[in-house]
């Protein structure tokens, strides 16, 4: 049975594993056998991105105006839900260097910067940009809302992990640094 695939992500920890967003599920494919290995039935996932620092962690952008963080070893429910957008969330990406830093963007013309726990233990590692979880109550660090249209694309810099770019529907590319945000926290 063929499905309508809307997106996907390579697992950075397993070159033979791919997650695909499809209709109302996330499907996990084993490229050695070319068969579906698992799936999460979850409605209206727009985008998926693996955490490059932690195995088994997947972050998804949801039509329900937020993002979900999944531990794929226990995939019945997300380990964290972050409802930070007022309309559909279209894109999500994890920072390649700093654990827990996540960007999300959507049709509400906003890019959100999150510092979210990507483990059930809710402990941050020593290389985290914030010293103590007790000091961090709201995972939403900043909202960038100076866009005139929906934001559909996000990318962290591969050279400087504090810089990201976003692409809005009107073709506008914005490059931002998150260093000033983290220094205030």
C-alpha cells in the first residue's frame, strides 16, 4: 500500500534508518530490508528531525500548533509537548552541537527557540547552555516574530552552532544569532 509521504529524516545514529512523515503517522523504515520497522500513529505531523546528540530522540512539528519530543524506545506518547505556535507548526530542527536547543517555525509567522529536556530524567548535561534546570521554568527561550508571512524552512549553521537561518513564504531569508538570548538567561 502506497502512502502519501510529506517529509522525512535520516537517523544520524543509524545509516540504515529513516523516519518518514506520512498522512497521520510517522513511519520508520529499515533500508537494509526496505520494510517498515515501526510507526507512531499521530495525526498531522509536518516535519521530523532527529537529535544528533542523543540516540532514540525525534522531534516533530505538529499541525496542532506545537512540537512533540519522542523517545523512540517508548513511542506510545511524546515525552514532552511544546505548544508554542498559534497556528500550524511547519518546521522543526535540533541544534547539532548543544543538547536541547530546538527551533520551530510555522504559519503564524514566528520562529521559536526552545531549551527542552530530551530525556525522561529531565536532567541537563554539563555542556548545556543553561546551568541548572531549576533556573529554567519555561522551555520557550525566545520568539522571533519579525516575519510578514509563514515560515517554512529552518537550518542551523554547520560552522557556528549559535547561528540559524529561516525562510518565509515570501522568499525572505533571515539569519539570527542566539548568543544574546542565552546570555540573558
